[in-house]
C-alpha cells in the first residue's frame, strides 16, 4: 500500500533525535560535573594560596617595638637587615660633603619599618623619583626611587645625620611617617618601605663605626656608631 511504513520511519526519527538529545544532556552533565569538580578543587587551592599570602603579609608588615639603648652620643640602626657596605661617600644634599655611609640591605624577610637613628629634628626632606634596580646593587642608592631624611641631632647636639630610604625592584612604595619640621626621639618609627629594599645611614667623618660588614642589625636597637 502507498506510504506504508512512513509512520514507523517517523517513530524511528523521533527516537533517534530524542536519543541524540539525551546523549547531549549526558555529555553536558559530565562536562558540568568535571567543571564543578575543577572549580571546587581550584577554589580550595586559591583559598589555601590566599591564606598563605595573608599570613606572609601579616608577617611582612610586623612592627615590633624596639628596645632603644639609653646611652648618650650614639646612633642606632635605622633599619632591620644586613650591613653590606661601610665606606666614605660624598653626600651633597644634606651632609654637604664627605661623610661615612653604612648601608643596610633589607630582604623580604626583614622588618620593613624604619626608625630614627638619633633624637633631633627633621630639617631636610627630599623625595627623588628614580628607577627600580635590584636593591642588592650598590648603584641603586643613586639611581632608584629614594627619600632622604636630614636630621639635626639633639644628642649629640650639632651633628648632622642622614637616612636615605631606597626602593628596590620589588619595593615600589616608600611610606613616610615623618616630615620636615618633625621632632624625633631615638628609635621612633619614621617610615615603611614595602618589600625588599635598602637603607643608607650617613654619619659625620668623626663618628666611630661600631658595626662591621655582614652584621645583622635591628632598627632602633643596634648601636651603629658613637660620637666622641
């Protein structure tokens, strides 16, 4: 008979396409399940990474209160870190000529709050925009972004003490706590440099340096020099 079997063919087509649809839904379900597991695992990993980052950030921004020495006519370390340069340089901006320099390298594991080396008044404040060389390189003191504090010491009176904060390849932000005209006491917090960096301490030629290369120093605590 004419058109015999067409209804059966229609049934088969309907069954076929519903099967295709079912397979698509099944595949999408598998993909969705896989993505769900991936997102869940990734979320756990990201949460763990965030916790590690948060703990390290809290550790990095720690700010211990220094045990400031009480003896007279001394300069304490302006930073936590390792002494890697002791020399004589010419610092024309504040020191006005030749002076002694003690340079301290701060790794990412050191405290990054800086402290006043002496009591006195901030009489010079100069921020310089520069490069971001690795703070391990000695030329970073001249070329990198830096901030120079000039302190007219009250103890011993009449002495000039300079502190230069130097940003590094990672440390790209200097956050000063003191400004020109501020009165400081020895050990007071004066700034924060974020991540690895360098701090230079400028002293008069008459100062007696009491640290040596390789010494680990603590900001506000370690006696760097004495004045006779």
